[in-house]
């Protein structure tokens, strides 16, 4: 699943090293438009529903956090 989430992230932002970044939201690497795009693609690809309640920085700061969020919703 991690590789599939990575592919989604890379489709939205090809210029970011998602394997090493640990503050994607906190450092402003992903902006609100990026987050909306990522959420939309994750919802579609994994048939989950990421709601506003899950849109917390800690859920989107790292590849592993995003993967864990998707896994918890499946």
C-alpha cells in the first residue's frame, strides 16, 4: 500500500522527495490545493472517505502518516 500512496503523492507533486520529508504540511511543502488533490486521488484509488476531521497536519506530514490514515479507513 505504501508504494501506491507514494505513487499518488508523486502524481500530485513530482518535485518532492516523499521518502525523506517529515514535515510536508508543517513546512508548507504541500499547500491546501495539493492536499485536496491528494485526498481526492486517495479516496478514489483506495475507495475510502477522508473527511474534514482527518485533515490534520499530523495525518499528512509524512508518507507513512498518510499510508496509516488510508489503512485505518479501509
